[in-house]
């Protein structure tokens, strides 16, 4: 228990940087607008900086944190006071980070996450590492509310480190093209603020038609893919640099990061689900990554943490057994029946047509986009082949594929809701889509499997109900196994 | 499979939904009216008006008459000490099961139209999702709310 304290003064600077980061585009625009008159812009920049600095110092002065009666209390706000009281029983994850600025002063940033959507970030942006550790040990308790015996807590059970070679392989195969592409897209969208409209038009009207050719289209596609691959390589390398996973009695501690070092503390009883993800670049090499869902707030998309970035598929079960034993038993009992195959295929055809048709009409050489059709159909087949679901006493396994093959292991007691969905086309074929949601971030994380047979879907639906008792229905079960068999036959 | 949930939404819900559907459809009428008001020169052909007006008319009929009825017809719910069981959806039928001990809070909400008919929506929130049982009678909504919150309290587990 300690009395109200201020952060390290560096917090004033991090606050300023945070504001700049949050309003980056506005500030850049402001610069461009005022760039004509040098005196005005200089004065403008100086006054903006001054205002930011003053507000940074004020917010540092008005920010205090304390631990009272097992409650983390943060009071902040220059004009509007905002008080956050978090009781330690509610804390999901404690996230300790150190950015470049913090590391120069030997400081860290502490973020405390609870479940629920209405609470705001409880973030202390600059305190010494000792203070952070002290804070952490005060806030970590067992479920009875008593402070954990520190000795038992500190007993290290497992220690995993990502070797340099594995780090490079992780980065090579990360394939987070989506993120990299969006970065490139953002860069290009900023381009029009640098180039004037006349220049762009001139370029579009004279240079492009003269130089355009199949080769150019081809090379530019290759160039963009290579560039985004390079970005995703570097991004992954920086993110997972020095990755270590330590397993203690009651919690997991993950450290990672080159420039921004991050330390995550995740209590075991806060883990909502585990995902085994085999990306398309990793699958051929029998590699996977393991992802953990916890219920922290903040990120809209859900609160996923990489539990381990790269692992051989064959070692996954052993790893899960040692690290998260509650999730070590993936079971597959039912698959979509054969009549579901055409729905899987049609779906991918429709999705790819929604890209191909606009490309055909609006892009030069867009008709080549038709070559996407075959990979799309193959992907649809792979999605059909890989979809599987199973239950044992306490946990549910759902395996499905978008591009990457994802196996989710979910404990029954963590399921927030289960849904069955059926559209008229599915009704005609007695097929249903099955969906479960666990808490993760603001909106939770959902896992679904499409086109299950009605009886199978109903079985897994009923299983979620707390009053479910396993009933012996040999007839129904044997038919399911038979279905599974025919599917595996068609695979080989 | 468990049998379908048994409880239904009161029939007065259809009336309330018709009125709110009609009010919403009025906004769609703003488009052709605005076009007619600003088109003083008569640039827009008559057939354009005809197409737009018939489209808006179709929307009006749909959201005032058809959708409220079929929505009411589909809605089913059940609440027992273990779970909340919901079934709804016009075209895509969705059946949802929420274990009661996952419920974080329940509240009842009503706008002016629902209040006029003595109806109230019940909103059920878990740590991940939010579900709504629409247009129950005020009395029943209160009962349902208290029932769920009592059951949720009894089975309190942390996330």
C-alpha cells in the first residue's frame, strides 16, 4: 500500500509525444497549409509546441496514482478530473512497456487492463522499473483476495526463448501482408498532400498511358508485394526481438521488442482461449504460432497476445501441455458433410468475383484478374477440408481456415454465447453455421465453423448449456464418424 | 436438440414497430421531395421521379407492414436458471444461447413509441456481447430483468 505519487517528470514529454502521435495528420496538414509564409509557420509551430509542453507539464502535475485497500487509484485530468479505481480482483493483464524515451531514463510504462468495455485506459506512462515491480506485486493476488505468497509466485516452471534463427524464420514467414499493404496504402494516400492536383493529372494523362504495358503492370505488382513482404519482415523482427516466455505458478510473463520493450503479465485464470495459427507461408514447413486471448479492454478488435511466435507443429501439444495445460487437448469429432462442399466453393467464387469484376472493368489489364479464380476455388476446397469441431468434457476445439489455418481451443466456462445461424439456402440442405464468442477486448472474439450438419451443430450448441449432460445416442454419433471418414477418403 | 424457445413477444409489439418503421420511412421520402423542391428548372425527367418514388414506396411498405409482422412471428425466447435462449432473424435465422452466469448486467429501455404501448426492450450484456429481447410488456420486462439479474448474481463467476 502506498500513498499518492506522481510519475517521473519524463511523463510530461511522453504526454506531448502522445498528443503529437494522435494528431499527426492534422499537424502535418497544418504545416503544409502555413508553409507559404515562413514567419507565420515558425510562429505557429512554436506556439503549438509551447501549448503542448504546458499541457504536458500540467497533466504530469495533476496525475497521481496510489494503491489503497487493494485498489489501484489513478487521478488525472487538467480541467476535467478523471479518477480510475481498479480493484485488483478485476485486473486481467498487467502490461509493462519501455519505449525509446523511457529506456533513456531507465523508466517503464505500466498499463493495467480489466475486462469490460466501459472502462478507460489505466496507464502510468513513466515510472522507475522498481516502482513498477512493486506496483505489480501489490496488484497481483489470488482469487481469495489475499496477497500471493511471493516465493511460490516466483517459482519458474518453464522458460522459452526465441532463438535468433527462429526469429529470422518467424520474420521471413510472418506474411502480415495486410498490415504492410495498408501502410503502403496510407503512404500513397498522403502523396496528394505533397503533389499538387495539376502535377498528378499531368502524370496520369501523359506519362502513364505512354509507358503502360503488361510488363509494367506485372512488375509493379511484384514490386508492391516485395515491398510489403520486406516491411512485414522488418516489423516482425522488431516486434519479436528478444522474445522470452516465462511460466510461473500462477502467471505467464512475456517479454519482447527491440525499440519498445514490452513485458506482459497474464494470470492463468484470465486466459479465455488459445489459438494455434498456421499461416500460409508457415504451413508448408510445418510451423505454427500460438496466440492467446485475454479479456483486457482497449483494443476494439480483441485482445490477442502472441504466446509463442514460432513452433514446430509436432511440438505444439507438448508446448501447450507444459505452458497452458487446460488447453492441451484439441479434439476433432465432426466435419461439414460432403453436401457442404459446393457451398464452400461457391462462397469463394462469389468473393473472388467481387474483386475480379470491378478489376476487369476499371483497371488496365484487369481481365488478368480472372486468374484469381482457380486459387480461390482451391482455397474454398481447403476451407472445406480443414473445418472441424470437437468437444471433450471442458473444452471445445474449432478448426477453420480463412487463409491461415486456425485451431481454437476454448474452455466451456469461458464461452460468453453460442449461436447457430441458418439462411434459406442452408435450410434447404439442413446445414447450419456455428459460432461461439469469448471475452477479448471490447467486442469479444468469435470463432465459427460454417455448414455443419444440423444434428452435429445442435449437439455442440446444447453442449454449451450449463445443464448439458452427455447422453448416449449411438445412432447419431456413428453417423457423424461415418461422415468424417468419407471426408478423409475424399482428401487422399 | 433442445426444443425451440417457447415465449413470444406480445402482439402489440407489431403496432409499435409499424409506427417506428413508418417514421423511419418518412426520411426516405425526403430524397424525392428535396429533388422536386430544388429542381425548379425541371431538369429531372418524370420517369426518374417515378422510379425513385416507387422504390421509396416499396421500402415504406416493407418496413411498415411486412418486416414488423415477420419479426414478431420469428421471435422466441426462454429464460431459465441456467441460460437465456433466443431465436430471431428474418432471413437468416439465428438461435443464441447465453449462459446466465456470463451475464454482466441487464437493463430495460423504452423510447416514446414503446412507452405509448406500455412496452420495453430488455438488454442483456456479457463481457463480450450484447443481446436484446425487444418489446416485452413493461411488467414482463421488469420481471425478466429482475429474474436474470438475480440468477446472474447467484452464479457469480469472474471473467
